[in-house]
């Protein structure tokens, strides 16, 4: 896989994370903030870091302290284009590296299309309430959150931050006998990449081809508007990565989140 493809994916992923939030471009990084959701990492972070010299890195760390004074979290998203010197400084400063995400691009046709799923766009207040219940189930299970003990209030903030990204980033519910059993989202990024993200299937509906059916439906819609490549993310610590590989998604690049919890004054 080429560096160009990895760059396209990294750019699309940054754009998706920034949706619904304020973005400030600084000389060696971008600062993404949303005071309404202070504990949501994707809504409050630094990314696209280019700092390499000690002075440049010091400036980025100073921006972290200034921009996120309203939260105890300091969050940095990195990718293969982040300088090694900055990564080393994160490790030195006791930032914890969260589970790595493998960005995987679809090569050719899907090898399996799964179940014929009934998708419903998340649009009404009732739809968002249904999505919130599934998000709470996802967080309670803890597989995608590295075992963090997330409160119902945090789940509600996450759902609200997702809603702030719509309609550009469109969530869908998968229905079974009139009951929501899964959710996911897809988006055509400005650079032409098609992104499938935030997939979750309730345990009661697993091993029925639901996730594969969602991926197939989303990929069809992204191809219909000319997206290329089509990619998704898989946590390196979780089993869905093997499913995605069987479907025809190939690993391209890695992204990481680094976090540190500041001690109260």
C-alpha cells in the first residue's frame, strides 16, 4: 500500500474527528475543541502534529495546557506522519497509548455480503434515543473502550457529540423485528475517501451477518457516489479485525490516541 493511500486515509479520519467541533490551526498542530463535551476525546484533542525540534514540541505541549483547561484530559491523536521525536516526548511525559487502530482499505469486491439488513437513518429524537441505548450497551461491554468504566452521562455526551456531526456524518440503526440491534455510520470525505466507522452490534444479534450486512450496504452507498478508497478502522486488540480482513479489507496504516489524566489542583 502506498504512502499516498495512507495520507488520504489519515486526512479523511482527521476530518471526520473534527466534524461538529471548533478547529484552530497552529504552526505545528491543529487544536480541536468542544467545551460542551469536555470528556469526549474525539471532540477535544490535538492532531496533525508536525513538531520535531524541542522548541516546536514545547509549543504543542503548551497548546495542550491552554486549550484544555476545562477538562482533566490531555489527548493527542497520531498517525504515521507524526514525527518520532514528538511520539518519544509523549511517552516521556507519561501519556498512555490507547489500543492502536488499524486502518483497512477495501480491495475489490467484498467476499461476503452478510445478512439483508434493514437500515434506518438516525434522524428523529426517538432515533437518537435508540442510538444512545446501544452506545450505553457498547460502553458497558467495554471491548472498544479498553475496559474504561464509562458512566451513563459519558455515553450521553458521546451520543450528543455524534449528533453534532450530523447530517454530514450519517448514523444508521439496523432494525430486527422493529427493534434496533446495531448501529454504524458512513461518510464521503472531501478528499474522496469513503469511511465506515463506529460499528456496534448488540450481543443478541451477533453471528447473524448483521455487521457484514451493514458494511456491504454502506460500501454500496459510498461507491455509488464515487468514493475511493473505502476504508474502516479496526482495534488491534479486538476480533473484528479478522472479519474485516476476510471481507477483503487490507491493512494500510495505524492511528493512535495518547491520553493523560491531569491531577486536580
